[in-house]
C-alpha cells in the first residue's frame, strides 16, 4: 500500500511552461516532505524539501506548496527547461527517518 | 566527498546463483538504506540500518534476501538463490541523523537475472 499518492504519472510541457505535480498522504506522523529528481541511469537526488509548519518553499524555479489540513503538497516547476526532463518523486518521512516515495512522475519538456 | 558508492554498476547472473551488492555510505552518516526500483513497484524500501544495526527489514521480500552492515563504511545486500523476478535497480542511500537535507543515493546496481 502506497502511503504517498502521486499524480500525474507523466506530463509533457513546453519549454517555458509550468509543470505541476501533486501528492497526497494519510499518515499525520510524517514531518518531512522532500522531492527527488531522477535522471536515467542515476539515483534519485534531493531537489527541495519542506516541513509541515511552512506552507510554501521556493528555490529558484522550483516551489513546494504544502496544505497541512488537506494533507496534500505539490511541486511547481516554473519556466520549465529541456534539462528539467526527468522523473520526479515526492516522498515523506516520520521521525524514524523511513522515507516513503510516491510512484513518480515522468516530466518531458519539449523545445 | 565521493558520495554513496555502489558496486558493481551492472550485474548479469544466471537464475540460482548468489548475488552480492555492495555499498559504501558517506562518512559520518549513521543511517543506511537499501531500496529496489522497478517499473511495476517503483522505489521500495527493503531494509535500513542505524549505527550498523538493522532497524526494519520488513521490506525484504523473501528469505533469499539478506543484508549486513559489518561496520560504518560498508554494507552488503545478498540474494541467494537469485530469480528472474529479482531483476531491478538496487539503490543504497545514507543519511545523517538530524540532517534536513535528506538521503543521498548512490548510482545504483542494475541487476539482471536470466
């Protein structure tokens, strides 16, 4: 049973557009919500992360929006570039540090 | 820092053979995780260690899988005997307690069992 539900499974966006990926969770013990980016043949790499006491975090073109009451969080990629083409995973962990991943979203940015 | 180092990068073996995957975590990290990635099941946590002690192995699929961490700088994941359904990419990751910056993953071992 997947503890973190992620959608969409894939998306195609034009260069300069906005990519939006959504995640939802049930376990209220989760206290850390990272996003990972994975390129083919590589391991996932931490992109950006947020704690539930913050509603939004921005790093460059990447923004996490967090809605604690709805138990949902999302990743926005602004001004998407072809180099952003990758698989993105949302994740969540509790105080034990056991990271639970969403199913992943394959993002393709067309020139 | 060299990051998390996994070996081998690729492994092709015949069904029934023993396979050993290796991982060297980042120095100073006290958590080590083994994940398996497949198209069907995504990223699955198999087992994790804290200070070289196995904490949770509930994700290990069968008794054919075993993992050890004899010291802070080395861990192995062994499959004996291997089966075609074990074909996947196996990732090792490490983390330091209290670090907000999360896990660091290795580049993975792509295992193919024929």
